[in-house]
C-alpha cells in the first residue's frame, strides 16, 4: 500500500475502505478470472479451450498435405499457363476447398465450432453449378441456389445446437 493511502487510512480509522471505481472493480474481476481459470499444463497442450476434434485417420497430417498439394498445383498452374495451367488451377482450388470443407464438417458436427454458413454454402454452390451446366434460366438457378442454402443453413444450425448442448454459435 502506498504511503499516502496508509496515512489516509490511519486518519479515518482502521475499518475504512476506499470507494471502488468502475475501473478498479473491472481490474479485480479480471484478476479473479485469471486465478479461477485452469492453469496451462506444461508440455500437454491443455488450455482453457477445448481441443480440436481428432481426425478419423489419426495423427497422419492428411488435410495439411492436401492443402500443400493444392498450393503447389495453384502455383504451377499460374506459372505454366495455357489449358494445362487452367486445369491445375481448378484442381488446386478444388483440393483446397475440399480440405477446408472436411475440417469444417469435423469441427461442426462435434460441436467444437459452428461452420453453418460454410457448410450450407457448399450444397448451394453445387446446385448453382449443376444448374449452370444443365442450362436452367438464371433466375431459376438463383432461386434454387438460395432455397438450398436456406434449408441447409437451418438444418446445419439445428445439428450444431444438438451437438453443442443448445448453443447456436461458438466462435
């Protein structure tokens, strides 16, 4: 305690407590939260947040390797150019998207983190692509894509709520 505060406390009596400002109250609250959190254990990787769900194939870094392959294909596609380069770029984008989609599915359906919009967008993009190649009218294609997105969004949101114990969103 500072000397100034001690002198003031002596003058007013031993049971005097200084008025608490909002800032001081907030600092005490933060300090109590820090002490109440579970301490991070050295070497175990445990923290106050839950661990990501494990991949079905164990510790093999399949998603990371697929992302690496997609990056290599993208770079080579831009360097080569022409028809072969375009094919490599499309393959790189597809592989990277599938790797991200797999991770989003795994995290979403274990209740770890909500990826509702991404997961609802995947079938919508698929419907839009099929509609484009089947040559639907653009307005019909758009309405079908939006309808699929909205239905999937609702269904994926409900699935996440069931898996996470009723929480609709977890960042």
